[in-house]
C-alpha cells in the first residue's frame, strides 16, 4: 500500500506534450483543489477552461480557512512521519476512509509545503528563519504549518497566483461569475457542462475532454454554517442526478469553536480557529443553571470538561468529540450565555502564562473578529463558543484516481468523499485540496486521457441541447412560481430540520420525521416559493433558489444515509449506538464501508451501493483520546 | 430592542442604465445583526412586495474573501476601521439613523447592477506579474531558504490583502496603488520573488495604469479603509522598486 | 529596457517628477524666505543681498537658476494638472452622492484635497509677483538706483515697500502665502513618499518636519507683507540715498 502511488506514477499512461494542447479540460471551482488543478494542468500544457461563482478566482471559500495545513515534515523532530500522519488521519476519520488514499495524502503533504513556500506563501517562521509549526486537534505532534490566522487565504492566493500566471500564458481561460447547472454526457463519458453566466443570465454550453468538479462542500444545507453564503451542492448534485454516486452524505463535521448564534436574522456562523484550543481552555460552570458572570465563578466551581474527560488530549481532542461534549454539557443545563447554548473558551491563564503580547501575536486577529461580532473583548472575558456545521466529509464517490462513477468526471477537494472518513482532522482539508490539485490529478487525468480514444465533441451536439433545455426548464419553473415565501425563509426551515434532526446527534425517530418534513418542505418550495426578477440579468434570488432546490433533495438523502448507517462513527452520532461513557460505538461488522447512493429519478428512492473497506496497515480500534 | 433605519440605496438596473438613490425604511432592525443581514432582511421585504431586491455581493461574511464592499455614508466598508462591510454590525447605528449606500465608484470597476461592480481589473493586474513562477513539482525543500521572522511577518502584512477594492473606492483619485503595491511588496520582501522582481513591478504598474486607475496623491484614505490595514509604506516600496527597476533593468 | 517616456508617464513616474520638482521649488522657497527676511533689517541689508545674488557666478547664476526654476515650475504644474485633474477625472468619472472621511490613519485633509487649488493660485501668483518685483510693472513702485556710478545698487526695498503700502497687495500676498502653507502641509512629506523615501520609523518624524516647514514658511511669508505695511517710511520726504542713475543697467523702467 505504501508504494501504491509511486507504482502508479511510474506506470501511468502519459500524454505527450504536443498532444496535451489538444485536450480541453473543464475545471469547475477555483478553491485550493480547483485553483491548484487548473494551474498545474495549464503548466503541463492542457487547454484549460476554469469556472467559478465569485467575481474572482481568489474568493473561493478555501480563502476562509484559518488554522493551518498539516504536513509530515517532522521539522520539529517530535516523531512525526508519513506513516504517523496517515495513521492519525485514518484514526481521526474513525476508520471509515480508504487506506491507500489517505496514505497518498500523507505522502504528498510534504511536497505541498515545498510548493507553497516556492510560490511565496508567507508561512509563519521561527527567528532563525525556519518554518514554524503549531499543534492541532487529533494529533500529538506539531505538524501544522500556518500563516497567522489566514492560512487558507495565503495558500489560495498562492494557487490563484499560479492560475493567473497560466491565464497570462493563455493556457487557462477563466470564466468568473459562472454557475455550473448541468453536466453533459456523451457516450457515457463526461464531455461538457452547462453554465449560467451570472451577469447576463445566458445559458452557456461548454464542451471538453474531461470535467473536474472542485466545487467544495455543502454545509450550507444547514442554512447556518461556517461556510460562505454561496457554497452549494448544485454542481455535485446535478452530477449525481446524471449518474455519479454520492457517498456518505450524512458525514458532516460540526466544528466545536464557533461564535454562537445571535438572532433569527443571522445568515451564517463564524468559526473561531481550532488553533485557539491550543492555549484556550474550555469550561462550563460545574453546577447547572449558574448565571453568575464568568469572572465570579471561582476555579473550584468550573468544569473543564474536555480536560476532565480526555486527559491525554485535553482541549485538543478531535472536533466531533469536542462538539459532542459541548452539546452534552449544554443539554445538561450547564451552558452559558443567552439560551444557555454555549460554553466558555478562556484565555485568562494563557495571558498570564504567555503574556498579552504573545497571545495577541498568535490570536490577535481572531480576538478582534470575535470582539467585532459579539461586542465582547476576549482579552478580558472568556469567549463563548458553540458547535456549528463546518465541513462535509461526504461527497461524490471517487476511485483512487479521483474519478467518479461517470468516466471523465473527476472530483477533487471537499466535493469528493475520499480521504477523511467519518471525521476530518483539523488542517487536513487544505492538505487534501492541494494534494488533489497539484499532485494527484495531473497524473490520473493524463492516464485517463491517454487510455481512452476520444471522439471530438461539439457543443452543438444533441446532448448539449438536451442538458441546456433541462436547465432552462428548471429556471423557468422557478421564476414562474408565484408563491408567497422567500427562498431564504425556506432555506432557514430546511436548516432547522437538518440541525435538529440530522445534526450532532441523530436517532431513528428523528431521522424518519426529518425525511417526511424535508419532503413536505420540498413540495412547499415548488408550490409556494417566490423568486423575483428575470433570468436574463444578474439575479441573486434566482441563484439561491436553484441551490436551495438542490439542498431540499440532498437533505433528504443525508437523512436516509444517516438512518441506514446504524452505528456511530466520527461525526455521525446515532444516540442508539454509544458506549456507557457516551462515546461513539462503531458497528464494524456491519458498516465498515462507504455508502454510495445512486439517483433513481426520485428523491424518495435512492439506491444504495456499498464499498467495503479493508484495513491492512492499521487495525481499527475503538478511537480513544483519553 | 429593535431600530428604525432609513436607507438611501443606489439602484441601477445595469451598467449603462441611469441610476439613482432610492429611499427605504426598515422598521425592525435588531442591533445584533450584521449590515448585510439587514440588507437580506430588506430584500425579503422587497421580494414579498413584488419589487426587485437590491443586488449586492457577499460570500464569506467574515471579512476574508473580499467579495463584499459598499460605500456607506461616503466611506468604503463603512464607519468601522479595520473591518469589511460584512463584518459591520448594526449595533454601531442608532434608531432613526439615515444611511446612504453606494457602490464602489471607479472607471476600473464598472457597475454591473445596483451595488455590484466588476473588479476583474484586479485579476488582470495580478496576471501581469503578481506571482512567483513556480511550476508544481519543481520546488526545493521548504526550509531550504531560511527567511527571517521579521521579513516573513512584513511580507505577511502585505500579503493579507483580500482584494476587496475598498482602497480604490476610497481613494479620491480612484487609484489602485495600495492593492498593487501590497502584492509587489510581499514578493519583493521574500527571496522567492527576487528572480522576477524587476519585470514584476514594471508590468504590474503598467497594467494598473492601463486599467484606468488614477495616480496616488498620498491621501492614505486607502490605508484607513483597508480592512487589513495595509500600510501606504507598501506604496513607497512599490515606487522604490519601480524606479530601481526602471533605472537599472537591461 | 523600459523606455524613459513610458517610465515618466507611468503613475509612479509622474509622481516622481512631481516630487522632484516640488522639492526643488520647496528648497527655493526656503532660501527665498530667508533672503526676504533681510527686509526686516532695512533697505541696505536687503538691497545689498539682492546685489550679491545678482553678481554670483559672474552674473550667470541667477539667470541659470531662473531657467531651472521655470522648468521645474512648468513641469510641476503640468504634472500636477495631469495627476489631479486629468487622471483623477478619467479614473472616477461619476463621483459619490455622499462623501465622507474615514479618519483613522487617513492623511486626507483640506490641504491634500486642495493641492490643485493652491497650486493654481501659486501659478497665477508667480507671474504677477515677477512682474511686480523683477520687472517693476507695478506703477506705484519706481525702481530706483543708488550708490557710486560704477557700482549701482537696485533699490528693490523701495519697490517692495511701495507695493505693500497698498492693502490690496498685502491681502493678495497673505492669501497666496496661506495657500502655499497648505500646499506644503501635504506636499513636503508627500514628496518623500512619492520618491519612496519613507520608512515606518521615520515617517512620523518626516510628517512633523513637513508640517513644521509648511507652518514656518507660511508664517514668515505672511509676516513680511504685513510688517512692511505697518512699518512704512514716509514717502513724502524722498529717501536720502536715492539717486537718479546715469545709466540703467537692467534696462528696466525708470
Ligand atoms: C471557516 C472555515 C475554516 C476552515 N479552516 C480550515 C483549516 O484551518 N484547515 C483546513 O485544512 N481546512 C479548513 N477548512 C476546510 C477547507 O477550507 C475546505 O474544505 C477547503 O478549502 C475546500 O476547498 P475546495 O477547493 O474543495 O473548495 P472551495 O474552496 O469551497 O471552492 C469551491 C469552488 O467551486 C466553485 N463553485 C461551487 N459551486 C459551483 C457551481 N455550481 N458552479 C461553478 N462553480 C462553483 C466556487 O466558486 C469555488 O471557486 C475550513 C473551512 C471553513 C469553512
Ligand atoms: C512654489 C511653488 C510650489 C511648491 C513649493 C510646490 C511644492 C509641491 C510639493 C512638495 C508637492 C508634493 C509632491 C508629491 O506629492 O510628490 C506638490 C504637489 C503638488 N503640486 Fe505643487 N508646488 C508648487 C507650485 C505648484 C503649482 C504652480 C501647481 C499647479 C498647478 C502645483 C500643483 C501641485 C499639485 C496638484 C500637487 C499634488 C500632486 C498630487 O496630487 O500628487 N504646485 N507641490
Ligand atoms: C512675502 C513674500 C515675498 C516677497 C516679499 C518676495 C520678494 C521678492 C523680490 C523682491 C523678488 C525680486 C528679486 C529680484 O528681482 O532679484 C522676488 C523674486 C522672485 N520671487 Fe518672491 N517674494 C515673496 C514670495 C514669493 C513666493 C511665495 C514665491 C514662490 C512661490 C516667490 C517666487 C519668486 C521668484 C520665482 C522670483 C524670481 C527669482 C529671481 O529671478 O531671482 N516669491 N521675490
Ligand atoms: S489593499 Fe486593502 S482595501 Fe485594497 S484591496 Fe487589498 S485589502 Fe482591500
Ligand atoms: S487614498 Fe489614494 S492617493 Fe494614494 S495613498 Fe491611497 S492610493
Ligand atoms: S463577504 Fe467575504 S469579506 Fe465580506
């Protein structure tokens, strides 16, 4: 297994430099995955067309990642290695990921840092000039590279720079403010996409030799999440409807350190980087219903519940565990703040230990952000945090080559299901996006192109018009609907169902009722939604309407997936399956698999496929962070 | 505790259409919500009344993607320093306030609709040289070139730019100097950027000028509105780099 | 190799020119004020100083400096107009309905926003000023000469004195000198910033110096006309040393 990638690389079929120019590759998304892929394919000489929703490739949601990126560099000499990163990631994912993929990821992590440094990414440095590291949840070594609290931004700008360089070199053509609305299949292969030009409203057809979906995660199905408001499932969902299997949709990550919700008009939740847990201590009052302000609660009457329950990892336990523990305390009435739905993250001792300046250097911008949003100063009073939907481990099913079940349709980054199993460790999504884009796809795509005989396709072919009509019909249906509720209201309703019943803790009854409620909400959407404006102009309302329509189908699939998976693992917690101490209990004999769903034409009847997982290098044990 | 807020918003159907300020009153604004959530609320109201909602851009809503950007009472990103429009909270206003909202105005940023502008000029400035040419796979070990902490920090200060364009919107000359110089400074400070240093600054300045942005008269209004507080020292550095390149380049 | 005209016409190049010429003018103005302060010491001191300047470099220095100044002045004015009027207008054809100031670290001020206004005032001022003093166009101020025949001294002092006897001219000068103060309030540190000659460490100091010079120059230049106006000699009695020149070396009006 450890040599699988090396073996593949040396045996993969190659496309000769002169031929690369003849292949047109459609890359959808400009996040770490898409940006890196489009840039490296451009460097290789392919003819790349790249699409994104935002007005600039630099704004993809990867930009928001704060904490850092993992790599098994072992610069700290603290015992890190490729194997250990691989092991931590498989274990962190609660043994629901594919070993070979994860191993490759760990192996490539090293090259990623080199590549990013070469691009001028200003990673944090030690005084001696060497790269600095911090520790992150789920690991006992310090292997996270960071650029202040803006690591995702800096990595993305690195990829974006490379992408812009290729645009300048004319190997890549950018299509900003374009939304993918359908995939075109010719002879069973992905050969094109249908996009809406978000400025003019024109429905465009684009033909190519392969399609790469790098469209990110779908946490916004919860309405309130840490994701950007334009994040969506539309691209992967429409591909799913064209035949790509959707794997593990219910595996969602609820991040423990977010700023709690402030009111009903709120449009998103803000993440406070997990790195805060390095120095901040999480606590609640030991007694339920203690309404004293935090400063008046003496040390002895505080419950540092993570340190108490998980002495080995303390405040640095993986996210799913930290989130559930916080929910548990709040369910017991020990929560603090309005509605008692938050816990403290306290820096008082860190400030004494490290000094105000060091704390400010490490977390200054996060503290400022917290202050700006809540009006509280975390230097003087503990932050209040609460879990929020953050990342979706599920996504389109892909093989080792990152190819979906539709040949020629590759899926990279958060949009695929591949590397994180049932839970993702902090600082490893950035790693995956860049590994996929810079180092995996250039090889696997070449192999695909070289091993298939492609007939040229023309965007005037019938398949393109069929897909275009499909899209136009959908848009018309939305616009013609003269209902009374806004898209946002319905999205909110869906979010509440998802959060309450398909959120941090799930059970059979709740999931069943969620399935019914979502189906009803979907009917309501199609009969009573009101979408303003026309299709021939910039129309944000219409854009959101299309995305919410997809969420209303995906949400149901997530609930079905959660219902079918009768076990607890990673971020998926079924209350029926827990240990005495309230930890997740896996059912390895029944669910050591990825559940991949096939669209059958009806959201109510998806078809389940299973990919059984085998573990050769690590033996799945009870995940323990005690 | 909810507030009444009067809004005057620039409405313009398309790039070449005639625009104007239109007044709206919002009766029920909670001080806890963000400025953009207030506009969301307004839009829901407008949609229900069968009117066209106000088009504005936003994405991350936490101050990092640079998508949002409005000129609020004549100041890009509004009254708070060091924050983007999406980070602005209504608690900084009081009931009865009238707020004027306009799009970023510059020839280099043509209006698309209402408050949405086209900032692709920034992409073209970066295309002209705002990167280090390093093909994937060609990099030496990350620790091969040590970079002093101070230099790394200074480069990071400049690299923090989110490309929002507020500097242009705020500049009395509609100059894009702060944006352009931030990238030039980052890459001039870091050793990785040195190979292309001279071409980079010459080409990026030429592109900035070609995009019809104005010249910099050192008003520093850009630094004040910049959500990442990028300093006009980067502009000084860009000028040094430029003159040095112009005088010594072969 | 980039073309010189492309460099000087770029946004950076234009400001480079503006700064160099601005600083040149600034240095002249400082020297000019110091020289003019000799007015306070009386006619002899001032007139001898003027004579001393005239004779520098076999009488070539003043014309040469004048030519340099003129060039600087023209380049400065033309570039200033391009930057502040043409380019600004092109870059923002449609302005804001409501304008505001961000405060904080902004250096936008009345001074910075009115560079072109104060500049144009100076542009109008200088020819008038030269006409008055250098070419004696102001009729109430007869340019006289005194001293031994072979070493005549121009009586500039009296010319100045006559001019500032008129409150209109005092007012005109005061307005322009205040404008000059504003121009330099933003201009001096700005020129260093335009040359890239700034650094976080010395920036506050530089600003302070710039503002200091602006204020001192303005005060000095404003003080002179007022002082001259308040300390007039009695013109009814002809001033003793004035003699009618046998020849008029400058060819100026009698
Ligand atoms: C607040 C926050 C903090 C995080 N912090 C960390 C961290 O510290 N470390 C870490 O490793 N991970 C972190 N993550 C996770 C990580 O940022 C993401 O998983 C990762 O960046 C996803 O990258 P991507 O390239 O797959 O997708 P994205 O960056 O989301 O890019 C998606 C792209 O697809 C485009 N797109 C989407 N839909 C369409 C469509 N229909 N048509 C056309 N284009 C489309 C978008 O325009 C965009 O360009 C964080 C995530 C969040 C939300
Ligand atoms: C004695 C006369 C003058 C002096 C000492 C002077 C000095 C200066 C200085 C030092 C600067 C700063 C340069 C920079 O920012 O790089 C400046 C800027 C400027 N000057 Fe003058 N100046 C004088 C006359 C004029 C005239 C006649 C004009 C003409 C129209 C003018 C117009 C301007 C303008 C518009 C600017 C601002 C340029 C910008 O926006 O960046 N100045 N001046
Ligand atoms: C109170 C203010 C001032 C007084 C009393 C004054 C006085 C004079 C006098 C007497 C001369 C004649 C010198 C000669 O002919 O040899 C002169 C010349 C000149 N002055 Fe002024 N001046 C004043 C302000 C200014 C200012 C503010 C400027 C510039 C902006 C200026 C620019 C000039 C120039 C360019 C000359 C011509 C220099 C030369 O040919 O040597 N003056 N001034
Ligand atoms: S320099 Fe500042 S204001 Fe300008 S684009 Fe960058 S972040 Fe925005
Ligand atoms: S406001 Fe404009 S004038 Fe220069 S210093 Fe900033 S770009
Ligand atoms: S929406 Fe991303 S910065 Fe404001």
